[in-house]
C-alpha cells in the first residue's frame, strides 16, 4: 500500500521565504585594488559593488566560495525587498 499524499494546510502553505536565485559566479571577480599599496586581489560583487574580502596568498577556494554564498543570501534578500 502506498502512502497517501500530504493534504491540508501544511501541504499547500507557501514557503515564508523563497530561496535566493542561483549564484551568478561571474558577478564575483577577483579585482586589482585601487590602492597601489595593496598587493592582494579583492573579491567583489559587481552586482552591488560590495568588496567582500581581500584574497590573500594561501586562501583556499572553499573559503572564497563561502564568502560568496554568505553574501549572496543577504544581497539577494535585500533585492527581494525592493
């Protein structure tokens, strides 16, 4: 016997918050700093212009990806409120 499909308000209630849209990875380049004294590249979100961090020697990709995904969740939420 197969289980019955979910019914009632829990099955039909809309989610409180829709998930953010997929990350546009090309919107997060590593750019040269405008400061000639800095040698590190800057991880920047071109969509909103926010500088997320300086990418330093020894940084690993999972750390930078974490910075992007954390920012994306907040930035996408701000865009949805507008």
